[in-house]
């Protein structure tokens, strides 16, 4: 039986400066991967790099704006120059803007699509291109972080839901396109989690009221996805591709 390990892997994680992206970096590093932490502001990643290195891991911070093709290519170039071929990719970077559709500006709408949809495409495409050219594509593991909003309509999140539905189908389509090359591409759709981005809302009176209406009356912790991510990015996931995995604590 193939062991659940990340030894010998080079993993690039977008949106790694905080929240679940940072948690994924810790998980893969503990599994033996060399981790590339990508975010728009690489300076925000220094503390996480230090933390991982102090624990005996290897980490590199790179500046990457996932909505910009040149920035994505430059980030992969830096990763390869430092650690070699990136064979594991977690497309995690995402943004949001809530409110009624009638009040959502086109600038906000476009920004959400640029990061959550185009950013996923650019991140996955560049990783796929390099894996295909390397002759080692069977080592490829890609995980796209979508959302329950990609499967269910969430009130006040029209643009976000549209972008995450796009991310879901991008993952399925890429899994199909790269199936013969044996690059495993999977999508994870988490439910409501407590992160830096939404902490203010969920600690508010309205947020607490919302939590009380959830079936289990709780949010998922930051490490709720870690076992699934650990599996999907490991050698053991050679036969898992095209899956859309819902992890939402029964919220939907």
C-alpha cells in the first residue's frame, strides 16, 4: 500500500500568508515537502517561513498575484530555481465581497472573478505546463480550494458563488484534460470556517445568530480540511482525480 507521505515533493501554495493556506503549508512541511509560500506580499510570509524552518522544514516565500499571468510565471520560476520542479499545487488564494447584487460594483465583481476564477486557471495551468514538459507528470497533485458557494447559492454572495462554481468546473475539466498524463486534480469545497477574513463577522451579533442556525451550531476549525488535503497531495492519491469533495460539517 502506498504510504501517505510528502517526502521529495515540492509544493506551491497560493494565498499562504494566513488562514487555511498557512495551515496547508504547515501540514505538507510536516509530511516532508519543501513548501513554496505564495502571496501578493511576500514580506507577510517571513514569520511562517521562520516557523517552518525552526521545525526542521524547508520553505520559500515568493511574491505572486494569481490574477496576473507574468506574476504567476515568475513565482514558479523562483520556486524551481530554489527547490526544483513544483509537483504539488494548492490553488487556495481567494477574495470576497458581500452584499446585494444590485449594489455590487462591476469593479468588485471583476476583482472576485480575476482572483477566484482566472487566478485558479493561471496557477493550475502554469503548474500543469511544467509537469507535462518535465516527463514526470504522474507525480502531479493539484488541489483547488473552491467553496460550498460553488455548489449552493449563498445569500448576498452572487459574485463569489459564481467564481467558486467556475473553480469547481475548472478542476473537473483539468482533471479530464490531464487524465492521460496522470496529473491528479481535485476540488475541495469547505463550508463556513473561522478565518482572519471572516472573524469580525462571525464574532458579531449577526454572525453569532447565523452560527446558531447551523445544524451543528458551530464553525469548522482551521485544520478541518487538513486530513483531506494531506491525502490529495500525497503519493497515495494517484487514483483520485476529478473529485469534488464537500466538507461542510453538515451545514448545507
